[in-house]
C-alpha cells in the first residue's frame, strides 16, 4: 500500500505535469535481492538493478520508478529508431535503458561509466532487458586526454563521482585510478545526441570532442553546473567556444519545455540540464 503522504507528493507532481498518472498507481515494484542489490520495475515497464545503499539516484528509482522525468522526455523526444547516442555518466543506466529502447535494434548507444560498481549494474540491467545487443558500456572516464586519471567513487553518493583534482573527500569516498579516453578516439559512429553528466568535467570532455562537435546536426544534452566546472575549466570559455562553433543554448524546463539562453544567462544559471544545438531542437512526443 502507498502511504498517504507519498500519494500527496505524487499527486502534486502529476498535477504539475512532471510525472505521468501511472506514477500515482505505483506501477513499479521493488525486489530486494540481498545486501546491496535490488531490482526495480520502472514505470516504463523496464527493469533496472540498483544499489539500495546508494542515495543520490537509486532511492528515487525504488520509490517512484522514475528519474529526471523532464530531461528524460526531452532526450527521448530527440531520438528516432536507428539513431546513435554517446553518453558520459551512465550511473546505473536509467537513461541508458530508455535511449536503448528508443533507438531500437537498428540504433546504437555507447555509454561511459567510470565507477566499476555502477558500470557493472548498468551492464546487468542491459542484459536483463535484452538491450546488450545495441549498447556498449565502457568503464572509463571521458576527458581531454587518453591515459589514466584519478576518479572518486562513493557508495552512498554514486552520482557524485568525478575526476579528482585534489581537495577534501567525503567519509566514504575513495579515489581510484581509471582509464580515460577522448570521445574523439572512441569508435562511437556518428552520434546524433551526446549526453554528458560528468560532475563538472564537461568542459574537459568537450575539449576531447572537437571532431564530434563538427557534425552539423549533433545535439548535446549536458548538466550545466558552473560551481563544479570552475575547478577544472572556465565555464565562460566553454560557453564561448561552443557559441563560436555556431551552437545555441536552451534550458530544460518543467513539462519538458525549452527556454532559450544567451551566453550571459549561462554565467548566472543554477544547476540544470541544457540542450546545445545549432538550431532549435524539435521534440517528438514520446509519452
């Protein structure tokens, strides 16, 4: 039975247009599989393996069967059967699964996840849903150089993993050595969409993606967080470089709407997901 307080929360999200009606009905279920492992049936009907001790993403998948609903709708609205997608920051694979379903057997998703535990969970979910024929999970960090980098991992805050540049660490944070790669050096085909969620390393990743960014129709969906970006790159330089290549910017708003942004807007923008494209993206209805 769904607690009354949770029903109220879901109703507010449904009435605001953030969640589909099935979120109220609780169409997903959670299956504990032992210590540190569970399986969730998402509202989409797909299944995903989660770590119940991870607190940044997995609790939302367990409780609500959804994650980043507005961003997810926008991402899927950009894709068609047969498209190629390049993803950095798969976490346990929520967006990866949705994109794999959207592009179909004729499509392709290449996804990077540097955290070995999260990469293993994502691979397991892809096999369970029979999407491993169209998705490749690469356990590497994306950056502007290929080689080895130091990367932070946390059991409780798995979504906060990032290339380590020094500084204080959380109580359960570990720094490990992982392989790094430039996106331009990957055999990723000709991606229509590049999705970046790299906890401030987006500027470094874009430096290693010059060839991919030359494609006239490529679209970026990326987390924009100037606080996390500043220790690694200058957000102003990142935005100006993209603008000089002909790219424009849109913020993803509630109900999966897009708001046009200028360069000055980006410098005062609070953390959010943005689209970067040379022309206004056309979104198809998917739900």
